């Protein structure tokens, strides 16, 4: 059933139906993107309750502003709305310096370990916790613009074009920020605790 639903997915048709007042079509769009919207909000706010609030606010704003959507990527549009909702939250409270990356489970090329039923051994769990804490400290040191691009592309799987549209910046800016973010992240992680890192995050010796 899931494969059929994916095969029949027609975002443009759903958007058009939603703009005509079809609530079911809008709900289908929300169900399709709600995980990515929440993950972006959580990555920015580092607080589950605040991320829930920002996500709900974004969906309400999207529904009220459907007539302003002029085509393109609905995904980028809704991600930009939740990003703006997070900025509104930043203005309402002082942003804490700590960065949470508790669910940064896709460092390896293999499947996300958090989706595997069998739990890790105690020593593996401790290592994962140490890596999560290391990421927390390290990502907090990246400039905000680099954090955003890193989250969108590497965490949420957005294309460069979607990230550019979401953040309202040029494609070249996305690429340069991402390159700098990845490079700085690797260096900082290596300096903090390279032995904890998966191979692709370890610095290679210069030739």
C-alpha cells in the first residue's frame, strides 16, 4: 500500500486542491512533510515542546497563506515557514548556546541505527552518547548560516535548490556555506575526539 501511495503522489495536484479548499488534500501534504518540518524546527530550537509549537504554527500559517503559494517546491515553502517561525521564537526568548543533535543517527552510510529494533550493547550505547555530546558541543560552534545549510542538506536531505529556496539565498551561497560547514565540522570533531567518529568524518592525512 505504501508503495502505491508513493507512486500516486502528485504534489501539484494536492496543492491545487488544497488551494480550492480541500482540507483532505492539505492534510495529505502535511502528513507527507510533517517529519521534516518537525526535524528542522527541533534542530533549530533544540527543544521538543518549542519544536512542536513551531511546527503547529507553521502548518496553520501555511493553511492560511495557501493563496500566496505561487508554485515551485511546496517542501521548500513549508520549510521556510517553519524556519521563520523558529526565528520568531528566537526573538521571544534568549537563544541558548547548546546544540542538541540527539537523533543524529545517520553518520554512517548504512541505515539509521535508531530505526533498528535490537538495542545497542552497553559500550556501544555509551559511545553513541559520547558522540552525540561531541556533536552537540561542536555544531554549536558553527556560524548559524552554516548550521542551517548543514541541517537542510545533510540532515533533512534537501537539494541545494530546495535549501536555497527555503533560506532565501543564492544557490552558490548554499554550496559555499555547506562546504565551509562540512570542513569546519570535520576539523572541530577531529580536534575534539577523532577516535569516536565514523571513518567519513575523520580528517585524512595531507598527501
